[in-house]
């Protein structure tokens, strides 16, 4: 299983963009890169996922390095509701999720 | 709305007294998962079902069992809960087993062991 490295915590000012990095240098060629977030006392929530190309959806953008050993989740304008723990999860073909420690994002008003 | 439902949201049991947590889904997904999340830790996969095929994680204690009587329901049985089993238990589903499938999580059941 690919191991991930994420900063333990990050801060952002409200209304500013946030770039959340993830290192997954042992990722296999067929692993999708998933990002989930977990608000306090809630189950994790899907944010975005991709394989090789950069991806955009209504919540965020995902930038994947050309060698796929790292990726960055981009929140274009952080709001207070984006304060959560963000998990980067390489997903193998068995679809088992092995969560790393994640990044706790604090949004400052 | 289609969703993953977990009951109860809060469960209190006594040390050694068997307890069952339930999960249901209206998504008609083939795969169902159980995770354990202890305080200030990341969720940890316990096991999953692909349809009726049960897949146990190697380090899941024997004290934890699961049943999936039909597509919609999945149960987590803890045969003899210990104090160390106090945690949030999360149920999730996915349409299939390919890496492109996202997982849909329920709100969790918080288990307290007295």
C-alpha cells in the first residue's frame, strides 16, 4: 500500500486559496489519488479524485505531479466551513482505503 | 436522498457485553466497509464486503465480526467489548471495487464501553 505524507496542520485566512500538499512517492501506476475531508463528529466526505490529469469539481481542484509522486488539493476560496481534516488516499484496485494522518486545516476569519 | 445510515448514533455498552452496530444504504452499492476511528486518529479499515464476499483486514481482532444479510444492510458485532474498543465506528459504501470508485460514509456510531 502506498504511504502518504501530509503536513499535520495548516492555516488559511478566509476567502484565500489553500494548497494542501500530499507526498505519495510509493504510489503504483494504477492507484487513483483520492481526497476526503472530515469535519468534527462527522464521517469523512468525498472531495475529489484523479489518476494522472488535473481534476476540477465544484468543491476543489486536484493537481497531480507529472511523476505522480505528489499531489496538491486546492481550495480556491477557503470558508469557515472548510475547516476539517483533509486526507489524501492512494486507492488501489481493491478499493480499500488506508487513511494516513491527514492535515488539519484551520480557517481564520 | 440516497444515503448511508448508521444506527444508533451513540451506543453505550458494558465491558464484555456483546454489542451490534448497524448500517444500511439506499445507494444499492455492491461494496460495504467498516472502519474504526479512535479519538484523534484516522479511520482504520476493519473489513469490507464485496457483495457477499467478506474480506477481513489482517490486523482486525477476532473480537470483531460482521454480517451482511442483503445488499442494503451490514452489521458489526463486537463479541466482548473492551475499554480499548471505545471509538467511532464508520460504515461506508462504494459502487464497485475499482480505484476510481468514491466511498460514501455514514455519520458513524460512537461506542462507549463502561
